[in-house]
């Protein structure tokens, strides 16, 4: 007879604090670029030896900008019925007090070191969309939830963002007023959408099961912390705005399904929007391969780039950069394999990643894509 897993009825959330300024999108990727595979870190070694954070001048022992590290972490077991989510799962605990970087973290860091901006931006958005619970709630509400977000001065998370309004389902909700009571109510109503399948899977791997009627709490408080919540959420949602995932129509912000799917990929985007086949870059690539391959199965990379430019309605030079970054990310994730490459003739144009030895390629696309 199989033993039933421990049932988790409460999930604690740490206070939300990502990076200092919304516009400094490189803050996390730059930090991730200093982390190494198969290296284990303590909080002290991470702060002092890797990120070089310094202590304050007082005797508190706190670090200057130490809050920057708050949301690096993942799961923490509290009691037999409670587990806490401390952040975005950039670091995973391998032993008590010892963490190592997760694959997402290493991928983003590598892209930053290689100056692949599109890749690290997209990777960061994917990490937050998978693991940042409050950001997931907002993406769900502004997608499948049917809400739009508006601001009293029409400025995206401007000085009066605490009076932002969610409109939809015949309701008007002010999520950040009254100590963000409305936000925490939405968090509980849509708790499974906010938690998402990846955290649920991580919890399940620990031999635990989340109760259907679980509640979100703070780490030690009965309610999730909401201090300066609108300003904290501005950080992650600014990234989504920067990438075109969030778009404004007549001053009301919602999700763009095409861009959400293009940036996050179908597997992640399906948590928030309807991912029709025509939205999928993979489906486009499969269609292009059927049309432009030669008798040996090779396709000319420049032909794929032209197709990408038409698909995304961008210039050819931008398409070259975007297609390179997208292909690099899919290869890294094992979704695309280049089986053969050939230099071809100079007249065929630019090769993949700017390499003229890779003007022609044979591609295999993973069935999981």
C-alpha cells in the first residue's frame, strides 16, 4: 500500500522585492552571470564573495542593498502542513543553508555574458512568468481573467499607481488600496493560477501534495505581505511592458497573446492566454521548412530570416538579430537540433549567428515543442 504524501494546506510568500529600479532590467541577469554551474553557495558567500555586497556602517549586520537577494530563493519547508516560496527559484537549496543556481539562472547569466540581450530579456521574463507568484496573478488577470489595468494619470505605474484599477467581469477592483486587501483577495480566489504548475511540480518532487483549498500566507504572518506592493510589482510588469507582452489600448493595459506566446513560449504562455497555432514561432518554422528546403533537406538561413521579418513585421536587420537569439535559446533548451550545416555560396547571404560556414542547415524540431 502506497503512503499518502504530506498535504500542504498553507503556502507562505516572502515580501516582493526584485531589483531596485524598474528600468535596470540587467540587474538580475548581471548577478546571474557571476554564478557558476556545479558551484554551491551560502547566503554569506553569495553576498560577500560573488556579488560583493558590503555591510552597512551600523552594527546591524545588514548589507547595503541586501534586499536585492530576497527573492533569489525557492522553496522552504516550515511545518508538516506549510511550505514557503521565497522568490523566483534562481537558487535552489541542495542542503540546509546551501544553494546552487537553477538552469534558468545559468541560461540567463550565460546570455548576459555573451551580450545576447534578447535572450537574457526573454529568459528573465520566462523565469518571472513561471515562478513569481504575484506577477503570475497579474498576467492571468490581464489575460484569461478578462481584466484590464488602468491608472488614474494614464502613466504606467506612475506616482498614483496605488489607485490603479482592474476592470472586468462586470467589476471594478482597486487592488492596491486598503493595504492591498483587494490584491490578496484576488490572490486567494485565483490561487492555483498564481501558484502555477511549475511550483506545484517542485512541491510534488519533495513528496508533498498541495491541498485544493490551500491558502497563501506570509512567511510568518497570517496574510501575504503587501508593503509597497504596487511599486514592487512595477518592476516585473515593466519588463513585460518593455517586451510588448503588456500593451495599452486607450489607456487600458492587457496581454498581447501573440507577443506573450512569442516571448514566453507556448508552454508558459498557455497559463495566461489562448495560444493558437498561428501564434506559435515553432509552427511557423515547421511551415517554412516544408516550403524552402532543398532535395537534401537543407534550408537557407537567410530565407528563414526573411520569413521571420514578415512574420514579426520587423526590418531585415532586426529579424537577423531576433532569429539568431530565438534559435540560440531553442538550441540551448533542446527544442531544436541542427543536424548538419553547410557554408553554401556567398550569394546565399548571412549564416546563422553571423557564421558564414552555416548558411545552410538541416533542422530537427523536438516533438515537445
